[in-house]
C-alpha cells in the first residue's frame, strides 16, 4: 500500500495574459521609451519656436529703419537703430496717457473680478448652492453672445448716462466680460482645497472671513495668479469696445496702435516698436507670476 504525500501548494503561476504584452503597450518597448521622450521634446521645441518666431520678428523689425523694415524681401541683416522707439516716445502724440488708461482699466477690472469671483466660486464648490450646475451654465451662456452683438445697446446706454469716453465704463465692461471665465477657473481651483482643513478650522472657531483670508486664499494663490493674469491679458488686449466707446480722454494702448495706420501708409518700424512697448506689461506680469502660473494651470486638472 503506497502512501500519497501531498506536496505543498505551489504559488500560482502567472497568467499567460499577464506575462505577454502587446508590442506597443506601455513599458514593453525599450525603443519607444528611448526615442519617444526626445522626439516629444523636439516636437515641443519646434512648436514653441513657430509660435515665438513672429514675436521675435516683430522685435527685430522694431530696431530697423522704416526703409529697411518695409524692404521686400525682408532685409534681415539690416543695420539696427532706435528710430522707431524715438518716434514712438517723442512723436507728436505722447503714448503715456494711453498706456495709463490701459493699465488703470486692466488692473482695476481684474481686482474687481477677483473680489467677485472668489466668493462666487466658494459658493459653487466648497459650499455648493442648490442647482449649482445651472448657475455655472448661466455664467457660461453669457460668453455665447458675440461682443459686437451688444455693442449698439451698450453705446446707446453709455450715451444716455454720459459715460462715453470714460475709463470707468471700460472697467465695468472688462469686469463683466472676464467674470464668467474667472468664476469657472476659480471653482476648479477651490474644489482642490482639502475639506479637512476647513472643518478643523471651523471646529476651532474660525469665521468664514478668517478661513477665506488665512486658509483658502493662500492655498489657491497659484490659481488666483493664473486667473488674474488671464483676466489682465484679456483686458489689456481688448480693442473693440475701447475703439468705439472712447474718444480722446479714455483711449487705450491698442487703440493708440491703430493710429499708426494712416493715409500716408503703414509705418512698419514704428508699429513694431509700439507693439513691443505695449506688450511689455503683459510679459512682465507673466514672468513675475511664472511659478504661480504653472502651479495654477495644473491645480484644477483632473488627476
């Protein structure tokens, strides 16, 4: 009589489906891992150069004389001079009032947008109101109307209340145009705030203004920086309402740029110099908030 000894159970063999992977699947092709990253990096550099090349060409043209700037084909190696910048600053019309109007309208409207968008986003994310999705759709629906469709009613209203050629009117218009975008962005940023921190602060007796000032705002500062920069850029670059609703006293920098297109022709070097100067505030704001901007654009992303 033979005794049967049961061997200890061996560990389950790995499934064939788990050990074999498709040739193109992630982690299975060393060649893909070796060449995929550099190729994507090279593609990103090419796309970046394509987008930056017109800006670099504008800056280079601003340092040429009018004769060399209008040369066809382009005279890349033309001598550099500062005639365009001298004509811009020392011409018949001073650019400083226009730059000041743009700066006032953009900064004040952006500040007002943040003051309104942060509490609204708090009510739609951390303490959501009833039917908050309908509220978000309402904010989004305000951007479906083309701005030119409301230009005539706004003009007639501004004429009736004597607000034409007034910077205050531009501030109100820029605030109303940027508020829906700011609410949508800030809601995604505030949705990332940990609820445990707010609950602990409430248990410690912290009031809502204190939580907003000491907890929510510091945590969402990257998102606030990104939102404010986008609102500032939209306000600074706006041309349609500023062109129609202003006359002399409240004209902005983009309107001032259109004055270089005259019946005598297009002064290309002077236009490029003026466009470079007008773009500097936006570039300065972008570089100042660069680290916050990168964090803010990824803060509300889907993980």
